[in-house]
C-alpha cells in the first residue's frame, strides 16, 4: 500500500503551495498539483488520486466543470471531491452539490480543518 495520492487544483500559486504543503507535511499525503480545471482532469485520469481538492474559480475549466467531468468516469464515481471557494452564497454551494462534490469548504480555512475533512472522507472510502 503506497502513499495516498491527493490532487490539488488552484490557479493561485500561493494558495496551491499552502494547500499542498499542508497536505504533505501535516497529512503525510502524496500531492499532485494542477493549475486549472482542465489540467486537474487530465492529471486525475493519469494518476487516479484517492481524493481531489478543487478550487472553484479557475481558468480553462472551473472546479464545478472539472467535478462534473470526472464524475463521468467510472473510476471517479465515488472518489471524494472537495470544492474550495471564497464565496459562501447558497447558489454557489448548491451548484457545488449538483456538480457532484462530496464536500464544499470556504476559503480561507485552517490547514488542520482541511486535513481533518480529508482524513474523514478517506476513512469512509476505505
């Protein structure tokens, strides 16, 4: 059993770095980084991560679109997908659930909170 792979997608380099760093150092996960939604889908199909963390507002493909796209593939039918957003409007959250997200988290978040959710979601998968 190798390290658990998590794919993180965010178009803001500092946010991507912090999220990846938290998951690697605090969580002990292997992290694959993507800089937009299209790259996230492409990389996910190659590496088949156990969980994905997708920012909603990204170029080329939003987190919602990436989530919908991944859910079309049988290997990602039940993979936990966490959407990250700076906005907490009900319409945004509803769209998150409709796109197939497992979890919707607001930014900024405490790294420990993210790690906690990731661990919970992975344990329900096991």
